[in-house]
């Protein structure tokens, strides 16, 4: 059962889904189903709020760009294409040969002044001037080559880079230093963190790709905008009463929409993504969208690769991905408007005090982006991983060479283990292949780091990526971390949801994922449905 102890304030208790269940109950009649959904819709409570000062979404999406580095100006894009052969000659070896990658990242003692004049680190410390743009042209090529050579797995790429830097505590990638040990991640995760417009340890494309005031970009702490938005999110979208009622209705809705589930359908990623999208939207807003709208929302998962690309890469591709994401953002806000959910965001906006938006659609875009990016995208990735594990298959983006099945080397054994304790099964699968592999904050103070045997002093404010996916594999904490074992006694110590979900000290992680119970519950409900398992009446 999902732990309900030690929740931070306003965190809704997860639905209690039994691990041993009878077959699915038949769906209720259509009239009863409609009444069930109407009963738990948030509109009644907030109808008086109206949609005053809603504003146009286009004004939000087309606002002036934020934090554009000189080396990503359009003239730099022209330079990239004119000198592409040179970038390929340098970038391809960088993505394949570890010592060359280190040289391009922080320089080498074999080339005088290369750390300041010829490396990504040197460019960052000098403010990323235009005349050093060529460094990022080859770095972009190297990143793509490195990702492909590591099986398109971000975690496998991170481990290759870590090994290139000597398998120590720190390494460099993008615009900052990366750390991975469990102790380092605990230190960061138990703090409120300094955040900025950065994602994947590079400057984020705001506001054309990411909303400017996205929750993950806001510095934390009491009395901050981050706290106000997070409290509003819990109060309006994740309240315990609504959460439990909707989770209770979810199995019947799934049965009505996916009436004849088969084990083999776990291989249908599009189906899983559609159902996740519909479940997330229902759990948060009380509306069961159509299949077409579910496919639209599934774009948050299918476009996941676009978010990690820095602005120079986006511009090299003529902003094709940015335009796709802007269209997706507008369409997602359009669903809010279609279903008359504006009063929910008016109420949220009214609770923000000094951070209240002049146009409510801006807040709507920020929240809906988080719902799509983390809620739909993250939960879809979780379902795809668990579905693959149940069949003893490697998920598409997993670090295959770092996953071993152990005692569960057949699909039959996997399914039986899932039925014994579905929560532990899901948590262990996602410990090994988490939807979110790392997160970006900044150094709070001047910090000495060891990079490839040389101690360097990094300034306060430099980006720092903490890699929770590698902390989940720290052998000092998790015995035999590469072996699948849902019976681990310390499984709740994993940082899959940006904190120790279910641990006794869960409340000490202020930025733990606010939708962790939602993601786990939906993953559990979908896997149960596919395996023909259902909670008995009254167990939700």
C-alpha cells in the first residue's frame, strides 16, 4: 500500500490500492458514470470566480525572450552552418572518446590556456561571449553523438561522462558541474535550492519553450513565489477529498474506455500515453477527455526530447521544436477553456498575493505546462518502464547494460511479483529507470571541485546538476544496485520523485514532486487494468 505518513502540508493522501485483488468490476451505467464525474468536478466550487482578466495565450507565448546568450544569436547559427565540417571533425570524437570530451569540456594541461579559451567551462565563466560560439557548435555535435552512442539513454550518457572524468564526485557538462553521490543529492534535496531559468544544466528557452515562471525555475523558501504557487497547486488541484474521490472512480472509467485490456497491449506506447493523459487530466480537473484530446495531451510525452535542447540547437533547427511546443501549450490551455475550467485558475491566481498575474492565462499556462511536462510526460515514462519490466524487456530509453533481472527473469515471475506488492514493484522499476534523471539548481557559495584530478574553484551561482538517477544506484546505499529487487528494505530511500517518497523523513525534502502520489497511483491503476486486477469495493 502507498504510504500516507509524513506528508508535507497540503499533500493529498494517495489512493490505497490493494496488491491482491479480484477481477475488474463491470463499469457503471452511462448515466451513473456521468453523474460520478459531475459530482467531483471543481467547477461548482469556483463558478463565482469567473474568468475575468483571462487574457490571450498568444501574448504569453510571444513575449520577449529571456536570457539569450550572445553565442546563441542568429549570427552564431549562420556561423555554425558555414563551418559545419569543422564542428563535425571536432564534435564527433568528443562524443566518442572520453579524453577528448574532457578536453572540450574543461580543457587540458597539454594545451596552454585551453581551460579558459577553448572549453565549455571557459566560455561559461567568461559569460558565453559571441567570439567563443564555436565551442558550443562542436559541443552540440558531441552531445548528439554521445547520446546516440549510449543507446539514446540519458542515464547511460551521464555515466559515460562521469567515467570520462575519472568516476569521482564531480564532472562537467553543459554550463555547470554535476554531482551524483547519494550524500550530495541529500544535501541539495533537503535545501530549498537556488533555481533559475535553466534545464539540463543549460539556459532554458524562455518563454517560447518554457514558461518564465515555471515552478521548477522558482527559488524555494518560506514567503517566496515558489511557496505560494505550490500551496495553490495543492489546495486547488490536489486536495485530499477530490484526489480520493477521483482515484476511486478511475478503475471504472478505465474499464469503460479500455473495455478489453490485454497483456500484449502493454507494448502499445501510444495507448499507454493516451490513457495516462486522460487519467491525469481527470485526476486534476475532474474531466474525462476524448481519445483525440488524450492523443493531443500525449504530445507532452512524445515531444520530451525537445525540452533538453539548448537554444543554439533549437535555432540550428530553425525553431521547429519550439513552434511545436508553443502549439502544444496553446492547445492544452485551449482544453482548459473548452471545459470551462478558468475559474480554477482564477481562484489560484487570487491566492498568490504579490505574485498575482495580471492575466490569469499566464498562470494557467505555467500550471498546465507542469501538468503536461511532469504529470503526463513523467507518468507516461513510468508506465512505459513498468510495462517493459513486466515483460522482461528493456525500456526504450533505459541504460540496458546497467539493468539485470536477477531472480525475475521471465514475464511470469515479473507479473507474479507485481501482484504480490505492486507499489514496491513500481518503485524498484523506477529506481532503476526513473522518468526524471536529474535536476538543475545553482551553487549557493564558492565551491572547490575536483575535475579530472585538478582542483578548481567554481563561483557561487554556477549551475549545478544533481543526478538522482545515479544516486539511486549509489552502492554505498543500495546493495547490488544493478539488480532488480522489489524486496529492498530501503527502497523508499530512492530519489525517483526528487525526494525520499514514503520514507520516514519524506517531509524534510521541500521540493519533492507534488504529484508523486498521483503518478504512482495512475501507474498502478493502468498496470492493474492491463493485468485484470482491481481493488475490491471499499478499498480505495
